């Protein structure tokens, strides 16, 4: 079956269908909702500033909150200072997260100045950061990247190779450039190139809107897992629909009653106040 299971070291991701980190969306309440609906083998936090984490500011503490039912759960950090990121990673491990992910994709200007997709233009610094984080933690360590800064600077394959050399356990690829933002299409052929270039698991991401898209992504790229972002925000049933589709060839759409019940559940969950 497609995307049945993936192991990122000792962490079992089953099915190999992952909720993408989305700032402002994938908070603890949304993540619990996704888990309850089924079909999602791994969820990720919103991205968390490594610097904010060290300062322990209130917003960061809220980002770090999770419940046991969300496991396995990864925390995503961003930043550009190797020592600070290593210390942030240590703290995340101490908080019991199952894995840690480094953001190499955020296109926002205030982030690219100090990490995110900005690191795709400074591979020597990225090398240092990856090695420091790797040495700091024993939980699995992954990276999630865009394909490069611009069409003239596509670096997905060299970055994936660098990550593998530095002991990173898996790499997620959203094949759009920083300059592209969310326009145009995700270039899945870049995921295919990364898959051919490294031995560590490759997680394919970008423009998967339906179970049929997920199958097409697998067929084109051979990726080891699929990661879904925006489609999960408007259709949180998509993970279960993919599982049904891959297992039995069909799936059903949610009914109005189910959607109504889901909203009630959503507002019924308690979230940390600080
Ligand atoms: C509102 C929003 C917030 C996002 N926040 C993050 C983030 O915090 N970290 C990250 O790595 N990617 C972030 N992304 C990118 C997604 O994880 C994903 O790579 C992208 O949306 C492409 O996948 P999709 O086509 O399935 O949505 C965000 C995307 C959206 C739409």
C-alpha cells in the first residue's frame, strides 16, 4: 500500500502521511482534531523561533504546548545561530518531543534575515548549524526546505546531500522557491531528484489537494511519505480519505452533519492560555 509506514530512526510514522507545520494553524487544538479524525502518522508544531525559545517568552511557551494524544509530534524551529539553535534543540528534546525539525523554507522577510529559506543561500553556515544540532540531541532530526532561493539558485539536491552528511534523519521538500512564494506550481520533479540523490527518507510536499494527488506524487517521485498543509486546513478528513483510497480505492466526503460536529468539537477543546 502507498505511504503505509515510514521509520525516522526509532519513530514509527504510520501511515506515512504527515501534517505540515503551518504557523497560525497547526496549534495544539487543530493537531488534536487531525489526530482524532485519523490517517495522520506525524504532526508538526507551528514554527518556533530558536531565539524566542531561549528567552522563554510567553508566545513561545504556548507554541511548545502539546498533549500525549498528539504523539508522535515534531517541533519545528528556525534561526541562524548554530549555538543558540543547538541549545533550543536540547530544550525541545527535554520537553519530550519525538523529533526536531529545522525550517529551511519560510519566505517571510523578517525570517529569511535570520534563518528560514535564507539559509539556502549560505550552505557553509547551514553545515555548521546542522552539525551543532545533530550533536546536541539524540531524537530524530529532520529538515524541511524549499527548493532554493530563486529559479537561478535551486539547491534542493546539494542541501539534501549536506543534510545526509551531517546526520539528518529525513528531509521534507516543498519544491517552490523563496521568490515564488505560493504562486505557480510545486515542481515535483525536484522531489524526484532529491529522492534519487540521498538514502535518507524523503518527504514530498506541495499541492497535494486530494488522495489522487497523493498517489500521483508517489508515482512521480517515489517519495517515502507525503506531507499535507493547506488542504488539511480546509479538509481535515484528507488523511483518513487517503488511507481509505490507498486501501480500498474509494473514500467518502464529509457530510454537513460531520462538519458541524467537527466545529463543535474544535471549540470544545481547551488550549493553554499562556
Ligand atoms: C498559513 C501557512 C503557514 C505556514 N507555516 C509554515 C511553518 O511554520 N513552517 C514551515 O516549514 N512551513 C510552513 N508553511 C508551508 C507549509 O508547511 C507547506 O510547505 C506549504 O503550504 C506547501 O504544502 P501544501 O501545498 O500542502 O499547502 C506554511 C504554509 C501556510 C499556508
